[in-house]
């Protein structure tokens, strides 16, 4: 039984790592990593800073989807985030969900 649980935990961990890697690749291919990084500030805030800021906000996912799609300015400083209309809606939803899951 312990071996089965260990094997399940290993599989779950590998699946999670693959998902995180896939989401990071999606962020790179969408152009997001030009201004953002996972854990350090660049032109824009780090994804972990974004996750921390919106952690307890139940409206964050919808608001961030809108901001990523249309662009924005003022929340993190005066440097504007350009609109990302070229990114598919489902990809934006995936990226926002992933970013908000970071700790």
C-alpha cells in the first residue's frame, strides 16, 4: 500500500511539474516573459508578486484576464502593459490561473 501511495505521489508531482513547465512555455511563446519573470521584477511585476497581491481577491481572475487582454497602466507604476489581443482567450485564462496559483 505504501508503494502504491508513493507511486501516486510521484506521478502527481511529475504531472504538476509538467504543467508548470507547459505554462511557463506558454507565457514565453505569448511574449509575457519579455516584461515579466516568475520570481523577480522586470519591466513589470514578477508573477509571484501578482499572485500575492491578488491572493484573497475573488474577482482577480476575471479582472486580470481583462487587463491582460486590453492592457493597463497604473497598478504597478507608470509603465503601461500593452494589450495582448494576439493571445487566445483560453491561453490568457490558463496563464492567469497559473500566475494566481504561484506562491
